[in-house]
C-alpha cells in the first residue's frame, strides 16, 4: 500500500514538472499580440509627448519673457511672467525626467 502511494506521488510530481517545463517552453516565444500592440502604442504616445513638449515649453518661456519685458513696471504682470517661466521649465524638466526613468526601466527589463 505504501509503495502504491509513493508511486502515485512520484508520478504526480513528475507530471507537474513536465507541465511546468512544457508551459515555459511554449510561452517563451514572445509576447502576445495585444501586449505588443499596447507597448507600441505607449511608445508612440511617449514620442509624441516629447515632440510636443519642447515647442510648448519654448512658447511658454517666450511668452513669459515677453510678458515681463512689456509689463512697463506692472508688478502683477512681472509676477505672472515669472510664474509662467518657472512653471513651464518645471513641467518640461518633469517630462524629461519621466522619459529618463521609463528608459531606465525599459533597459532593466530587456
């Protein structure tokens, strides 16, 4: 009776090991199609955000400089121009930092 239980236990363990090896072999050929589509969509969105962020930051900084330059001594316009410059530079730096972090994560994964 003990031999029978031992053989059943041994066969079940070997069966699970075989299934694990088979599943890792079958699914190791690549990502599913939907995952690759989502990855490519996120990469294209990331590239578009970077392409749009640079001119947007330049326009915002330029507007802030012109607002300060043509304020003619109005303290409120000078303060608004300073806020616009600082905010746009901070936002652009934040976008670049996110891109750097995502690139580092991508290089660690692959």
